[in-house]
C-alpha cells in the first residue's frame, strides 16, 4: 500500500478526476495520493470454492464502474489465498492510462515496494513533465492548419464511403449488442516465427506489416469485401518527455487494405508497408476528431470506420517483465475475458519461443 501511494504521489494522472465547468470537461488534480484499496481473505475456503470466489472478485474488480467526477481512477485489491500466496489486482480507468503505462506503473511499484521492505528511501529520476503539460501542448500544437492537413490525408485515404466489414456472424445484427467477449489463443512456433521474420526482411517490411497483410487477407477471404479496414493502436509517445509518464497517449489509426483479385504476396506486403508508414506520419489527429470530420453513418451495432483491430506487443513490453519484488515470485493471474469493444481484435506478441496470437471477439 505504501508503494502504491508513492507511485500515485509521483504521477498527477493517477490523482486526477474530471469535472465539468460550463459544459467543458477539465482535469482536476488532487494533492493527496488517493486511490481505491481493498483487502480480502479467501484462505479459509476449500480449493475449488477459493478459485471460484477469486474469479468472482476479479470480475467485480474490473467490471465495477469508475466515478470520473469524484474518483479515484485507480483501484488495488489484495486477495489472500494462503499464508504465502496472494493476488494483487490493479484496475485503472483508460482515461488516465494505456498499455504503455502498465509496465511503468509496475516497475515503479516494485522499486518503492523493495525500498519500503528494506527501510530505504527511493529516489527515482524526476519526471520532466506531467500529463497536464502534455495535454496543453497537444491542444496548442493541433491548430486548425495542422488538423486540416491531417484530415486531408485521411479523407483521401479512406474515401467518402465507410462500409461495415461483413464478417460471417451466427445471427443477424440487432440495434445494439452486449459487451461480453470471448478469446481464442494459439501459439506460432519459433521456426515459423523466424521464417515470417525473414520474409518481412526480404520485403523491407517489419513483422507487424507482414502480419497485418495476412490478417487483411484472412478478413478478405471471410467477408468477400476487397476493401478491408483495420484499426491499429499507436503509442503516441513521440516526444522523449512522455516516455516515463503514466497517462493516456494512445491513438487509433485506420489502415485500409485494397485487395485486388490478382495481387501477389509481395504486392500485399508492400501496400501494408507504405500505408503503415504514411499513417504514422499522420498519427497525431485524435481518432474521435477523425470520426467527427468524416461523419460515417453511426450504428449502435458496430463501431465507426472499422470493426476489427490488430495490435502487436513487442518483446519485453509485458507487465510482469517489469516486476521484481524482493522475496516474491511474481506471475500473471489469469482472469475473466474482458469486454469486447470491437467485433474482433487480433493481439500478437513476440516471445522467446515464437509468437502468441489471441483472437478476442464479441460473443454476440
């Protein structure tokens, strides 16, 4: 708890709540290191009952809504399973964090935990800026001229029509859908992963570009549509000062693949390479602003501009890779599958043993 308080004191984003003044939302940074903290003890239960109770607690911890106005937007739950076995659940609202933030939080948490355990003061390098500074800089930088240039690129690349990807679903879409998600995971062996790397290098592409090409081809095969749009998250941390901050920097790009009937693999990878590089040059326009500018037809049963996402995590970016707690073995805890924001999300991860792939889908 002391370690968590030290991290919250260091990052203003974790002490921020969001108020509304004259119809405009604004950040309000608290002075005290306030965060949600609960403890539970399941050690007295039988093994089967203990695991069931644990899964219920984890689901509640992630599913309970946050109060943006009053906070806190960070919650920690310490669950005791046995004398030498505990689960620490960390839940943050996406408005103050992103995937990049998690290893930062856990690395600093470990440093403060180890310091507290040894009775030593911990002095981490001072943060050059806080998240509010970045927000002000972004608003100043995104003037109308810059926005106009970015919008012009995306309007030209995505066009005036924004068709919904017609994946073969089990039943007709309705006006809305449940957020329940499912997950299918598989592993790509090291030898095949190595061959994919060599294929990428041969075409001057990254592994991300090659996998994106394969995913677009798969979606083309299942939908029969030649225009395939895939949402891709980008870290948005292209300034050195933002590298060590906990906050929401991520943006979403829409990569359009045009699959003609006689394309070669080389042509498909080259298209993905060029469009990925173009998109990165024009990555600063917030996705919400892009939707506002392009004005696609809105439908409660599907997300605007794209319905599937592809995300690739580089080796060493996982949460547990950043955690070293004195006297403890730290392992990730499998929990319930989270909410499905899109029809389908492919998450790829590089490991020492090859690639891991996870297809997260909307159960509806």
